[in-house]
């Protein structure tokens, strides 16, 4: 029947290459139609590559961490002796001839065109969730559909299996180790010397983060400005609004108020809501305020985007922040929800520290860092009184924003947060 070649699919939006983050097979393995062969990652999503035919793996394109160009050969499969035939929309390569049948055309069609209702099979390419949750809210183990099916068939609870793949993903080898009784490493002797080393290849999302941070730190001259904010009155208002909120309204954190304060300040200082193309020498000021919210996930840092924050109320901002954070943590965020920000907020919540030096999300020109709230004694002119104090640590691109303008931006946000009624006054 001949050889079948699967090429790297075009996942759209001008993506020219993708990184290999997981292999599910090796040369010599027998595969069946629809079996997942590999997982690849673009800048925004992870995609599983299934086999459209049954056969035997002849060749794989590279190792984990390698970057493969779109349309380049990814997998070669020998179909001799297997009855499964490619579908009508695919072509078969003649035996012992140059391979002409590829998976790329089929991949593009199935990726970009939705299946009609009642179709026999689901869309062939699906984003891989960075994490999932059960109905009770418990974190669901990371594993591919093939691993889940195998575990289910073997009666193995994946929550008991230690994953060694990227971001703790459970692999077939992990299932083999668990089945063999190697469930966890032996505990080292107390106070014993340790001489082992471990090399970890930077791949997947962690590699994307490293590249982005390197680009930002090497090309943007940062200026970081830190200011104390008295959020006592804001916290009182927030707690009151949460106590009296309607059942359908989301719980308010401090971030929705900060978003609205930033929107009002950007209206007065539009220069901070901008992107800078330093190669072309062009600064683009944006009328729309698309605020990125740096969010920690099991796989690493992602930045889902609140689009058109200028058109959202505090309640609307709270609901959108909650929805986007959950989508990012479970890997359900869409590509358009993870790009296009014009300014970013980064917050470590209760672990926010006293001061941070956030790195700007290139090609933006400003980032607002939120530090933790602490009760501190403040002199009111006659005595020390307890007040809730929070620092804002904000970084700016000094090529675009002067120190005075940076300070003015932060001071205006401070005024709004310290007198929160101003946030709700339309100017």
C-alpha cells in the first residue's frame, strides 16, 4: 500500500513553525487511525496531531524541543499490511515512490472548517488543555486522550500517577512505571550528601516565556516607579459591594477597581496605552484599552486579555477577569483571548511582596505591578492609625515615556484608588 507522510499542519494566523512538545510514538510502533502521535506548540496553543491512517511508524522528524516548519515532514508511516485506507479527501503514495500523500491539506480543512452537527467524528485538531478540573473543582491530571483511554482500560487512577512530561503531563512511560510498581522515588537518607544533577530542557510554554522575557529585557530600557497606595477606603467599599451584590454578580477583588482606575487615567495620559515598533521607529497609541492580566498556570505564565476595558463596568471587569483566569488555567482560552493587549497588569496576590520590578510585555510600553496589602501604622497629624497600604510597582519603556510622565500616571491611579468614589464619576 506504500508510505504515508504527515506534515506539520498550518494552524492559521500566520504561524510559520511549531515546537515539538511531546511524542506518543517511536519508530517501529504500530499505530491505528485517529491515534494521537504528537503534540506541538505554537505561540498561543498546543495542538495534538493524530494519525489519519493505520500502519507502522518509519520515521519521526525530531526530538522534544525541536522547531518544525509548517508543511515540513513530521511523521512517515508504512501502511503495508494494514487494511485501513485513507479517506477520500486524502491521497495515498505509491509503494517505493517519493511520498506524495500528506496530512497537511486534511489538517487545514479539519482545523479551520467546523464539522456539521451529527458528524461521525470530532474535529481532528483540538487544543490541549494545560489543566482541567473535575465537577468538584479538583485539578485533573494532565494526559493525552490516548493515555487516558489506556489508563481507563487498565483501571488506573491517573491521580495516583506521577507525570514526567512537560508541565507534569502523564506519558505512556509513566503508566508503564506505575503498572510496574514504581509509583514514587525512594526517599533519600537523612542528611546524606547529594551529588546528582538534573538537566531540564527548556521547551514548550517555558521556552516561549524565556524568549519573550529575553526580548523585553534586552531591547527595552526599563524605568520602574514604586508608590504606596492607601487602599483602606477602597477595601471598605469592596467589602460592602460584595456583601450587597446580587446572586448573578461576581465577587469583587481589587483588580476590577484598578482596571477602571487605569482606564480613566489612560483617558488623560494616552501615551502609556501604546505599543512601540522599535525596528520601524513607530509608536502606536491605541484608543481601545485591552488590558492583559498576567496569570500563573500549571504550564507557566500566560496573559489573557480583557478587551475594551474602557467599555466595561467594575462588575463586568470582575466577571471577565474571573472567566479569563479560569480559561487560562484550564487551557480553554482561545487564541484571540491570549493576544492583542495594549497594557498589562501583573499581580502575585497575597505573595505580591513589598516591591517588584515587572518586565514589560513587549511591544507594550508600560506594565502595572500589584503588591500585597499590609496593615501599617500611618501618622494622621496627631497619632498613628492602622491603614491598609499597598504598593504599585510600575515599569515603563524609557524610550517612549519620560520619568515625569511615568510618575504622573501612577500618582493619578493613586488618587483614584485612595478616593474610590472618583472611579465611578464619569468625566
